[in-house]
């Protein structure tokens, strides 16, 4: 029968010293890394979906905004940006994406602005034998962002888009430069709210 070792023989003073050093280093490392944790929980209750940082706003205003026509709405304290080379028509139905900067709240919104057509909108996207119809209402910022997220995969895939007016379907974003404009607007907007696609 093997001889049992006494606890004093297993935990020698050198081994106890190693355990103490390892324990202190571990606790110190955890404390040190906790000070450098930049990701903090949002306990404020604020919706940060549309929040833009100062750097993203400055980048947009100084670099990207030159591609847009700017409209100042002093009554609402907002700036509206419409793509400068967008399609303009007096009769054909259009759908423009408008970036809205709310500097009072440091937020940016995306608005779908119909031209020569009234709400609600019915949009049809088709690509490679697949087709989907979208029903859009004039609603709030969150819903507009949800609409854009639904349309985004079709936009990325260069799908064909049509909008319904008086029971007839009319193409929108059909020219390559129109589709590039829509993609540019989305890219600028998602960069503005610090969200990468």
C-alpha cells in the first residue's frame, strides 16, 4: 500500500509562493484590462440607432456632402441632403433617398421621398427570375430604415425596380447612374451612423 503524503509535503513554501504570485498577477491583469474596456453597456434608455459621432458628421459634411444638394429646414433644425445627380422629372414617378441631419440630437435619418406619386407606395423588385413586392407607408424614421434594409439586398444585386402608379408599373432607378446614386447614398448614410454594411 502506497504511503500517503501529508498536506505539508504537497504544498511546499515555494509552491505556495508561486500560487500567490500567479493569483496576484491574475487579479491585477483583470483589473488592468477592465480599465481599457471601451465597449460600455447602454443603460441610458436612448435609442442609438440613428446616432452619429462628431467625426462621422464632419467626414460627411466635408467630404461626402459635395455630391448632394443641401436644403436647410430652420423650422425643424435639420439639414436635408438630396443626391445632386438624381433623376428629376415633372411627370414620371420617382423615389429619392434623402439623408436628414438632426444636429440638435446628433442623429441622421434616411427618408424615402416620392416624386409625382402619393403614399402608400408599392414597389416591385425583380432579379434573375425572383420577384418581390414591397408596400411602403409614410411613417417614422425606424420604419423607413427598415424599408431600406428590406430593399438593400435587391439594390446591391442591381435588381430591376418598378413603382406602381394608377395600376401601371413604371421603372425607377433603371439607369446605371441612378442605381450607383442609390448605392452611394446608402454607403454615405451607413458610414454616417457608423454602421458598415
